C-alpha cells in the first residue's frame, strides 16, 4: 500500500502505517511529501520581515539556539516550529523537559487556528505545507502522579528509573544533597561503584552492602538509608513501571518525550527527582551519539532551563552537570540544542556564549536587550549616546510574535523573523 522507502527509510512512516493511530497524519504526511522537500538540511523556520525571504537554519552543524522571552510570548510554539521541521528534514528529536504537558499533543496535526502561518506555495517559495502530527512517545514519572489529576495523563505513560540508571551524583541530587561532605561523597561513590559493576540492581541490595560495609563511615549510613527509603516510597526508583529508553524509541522512529507536568508546582523534592531523570536521559542520548547508535543529527529542545541548569554556582545538580556536559561535548556529534529561558538573567553565560543564535521578542526589557547586543551582537552597538534610543526604536518596530535573530558567530543582528507555525498540534494556553 505505502512505499516504506519513500521517505528517508528511518521507520517513521512504518510506525505511522503500522500503528494506524492517526490516519489524518498519514494522509497529511503523504500529501506534504509529494509537494515539499526538506532534505537539503535546511530548516525553514519563518519569514524575514525585511526581505520576505524564508529563513533557514542549517542543520549540518550542531545548531544551538536560545530564546529569552516572558511567559506567553511564544517560545514553545517556536520550539515546535523548529523541531517539527527538523524531524521532517531527516533529523532525530528528543524532548527531555516537557514541564507543561504540551508535547504529547504533537501527535495530532496543527489545528486550523494556526494553519494560516504555514508556508504556502507561491512565486517566491516552493512550499505547500500541510499540518501533520509527529510520532511522539511520552513518559510520565510515577513520582509526579499525584500532581496530574487536572492533566489526565494516561496510565500507560508512567515510568520509573532503576538503580542501575543512577550515578553517585544522581543519587546525591535525588536526596537533595547539593553540597555533599567528603564522607557522604565517599560513601555514595562506594555504593555506586558496585552499581556500575552490575553487582547491585535494587535498593535493598544496596542497603545490604551499606550495612555490611566497613569502609563506609557509620555516620553516613543513616543518611543513605533515609534517602533510599524516600526515593522508594516516592516511586522515584522502582520496578513497577518501565524505564524510558529514548535511544530505542529514536531508532524506532519516535520522538521520545519526558513529561514533567507538576514539577513547577511547589512540593517536596520533585525538582531534584526530575533533575536526575533528565540527567539520565541526556547521558543516554549523548552516549548513543558518541557510540554511533544514533547516526542522524539530533536535536534536544530544553524547556525550563532555569530550573534544570540553574545559573547560581551554589545550586549544582545532576541535570546541570549533564546539560553543561552536553554543551561541551555535543559539537562534534552534531547534537543541536534549543534552550528556552523566561529571562536573560536566568541563563548561565556559558550557554549563551555557545549558542549560534539568540532569539529575542519585542517585550524584552530595553536594558536587557542593550546588554545582549553589546555582548553578542557588538557590530550593532552604535554610538553610546544614541544606542539606547536606537534599541527602543528597534523594539517598537517589532510586532507580536516576531523574533529578532542574533547570529553570535557573526556578532550581529541578522533579521527580524515572523515565525511560521509548527506542523503538529500546538496546545493553546488554558487560562488559570
Ligand atoms: N507565532 C505565533 N503566531 C500566533 N500565535 C502564537 C504564536 N506563538 C505563540 N502564539 C500563541 O501564544 C500562546 C503562547 O505561546 P507559547 O505557549 O509558545 O508561549 P511561551 O513563551 O512558551 O509561554 P510559557 O513561558 O508560559 O511557556 C499560544 O497558545 C499561541 O496561541
Ligand atoms: Mg512555553
């Protein structure tokens, strides 16, 4: 019926056809495929206001971008715009930080309200985009279960990590110990040394090792037992639900997604727990790229970077370590990242410095935009007397949902972008 090899042969189509879950997507997929060709490693993301040309991101080098925009400005929408076409251009996408339960819905095609923002065939460009859903595979940590009553997340999306997924640093993060004493560090290292060798598979085995250990200081033991009890009773570590396997999902043509809905609500240790989960997933993805298990370019969109990679030098966590490792190591592996921030002051400088693009909306504070231009687009820094009014004028010329694009390598502002819409469903804000 369908020719599996029609498109990149990476299993996506096979998934859609075999599952038969979303006839509408399949139909759209085929219609789109006949008319549009995204193969050239160029990702269309919007129209340049000044020239009316399509603006492309180049996916042949590891693309790193960050956005600084207040709530409701369109960061998530824009992120979806980028990753939906990245996927259709032959790239892989993994979403480890869905803090607002938004990306499960990408399984459906874009709704009618936004269709007008897709690229249409014209004399200027050869597109005729149609909405299409993405094969998302979502996981929801069991420890957040009590927080999802209002979100109605299906039971079959529940997941849990196993002891063998953890490093010593993850365990300290889970336990909320961000400044471990040397004794604690030593004790945890010893336990997780056994985990690494495969000698420990469950927390009760770990407990026995600690009880018997003569090298772990007695004073450290109660703390470790306590942390183990808590992560077990909170369902963070356990065997009841499957573990997410992002790498396998990607190989099978899915876009895996870790839904962390509830993490932003106040409560216990959910940020610590989520941090360890995100770290585990990022390490798996990086290893799979480095070992060649995932050969295609990979894009990792990161929401809520402020929480998972806090700027503050005191708040270290395993997700922070993993995000900064990824930043450092990802260039040679062609792993792209999109970092979403509410505010420029939330962002660790090392992240911004290492981005090729910075996207900024009109509602940023003038002072913040001045600082960003001075640091990352110095070619646009003019005479200090006029600079501030120049920046204010630039902002007031921008329309809602437009993005100023700073090219960090070139050190200048290169365009004002009117974003096109994602191809997949965008979950509208629900008034709270
Ligand atoms: N380019 C656009 N064109 C039209 N509408 C848009 C566009 N971008 C976003 N929107 C609308 O604005 C709303 C908010 O967008 P979005 O959820 O992406 O904001 P956000 O910056 O991610 O906010 P938050 O920080 O709260 O997550 C969306 O529900 C959508 O209706
Ligand atoms: Mg958002």
